[in-house]
């Protein structure tokens, strides 16, 4: 796959993450580096919600992306 396409898709995905969880800043997304567990931890810390709620939110968000 073309590197430009991959880079573009990553930018779109980061934008969608920021739309959903606006308190998560770009540096935190970079630090998570695609690791879902780390991203979930960052969301949990920023929003003060339970682990289960974060997992549920991420699952719903992922479903929206694939529609």
C-alpha cells in the first residue's frame, strides 16, 4: 500500500479520535501509538470514567467507523 495513503488514513483516524474524545491531545495519541489499552487508559484518566465505560465507548466508536 502507498505510504501516502497510510499516512492520510492515520490522520483521518486521529481526527475522528479527537472528535470523539476532544480532551485527548495529539501528544497523547502519539504516545499511545496504536495501542488500544494505552489509549483506553488515557481516556479513562482524562474523563474520569470506568474501564468498562471506556471499553464500551471504544467498541461503539469502532462500529461507527466500519459502517
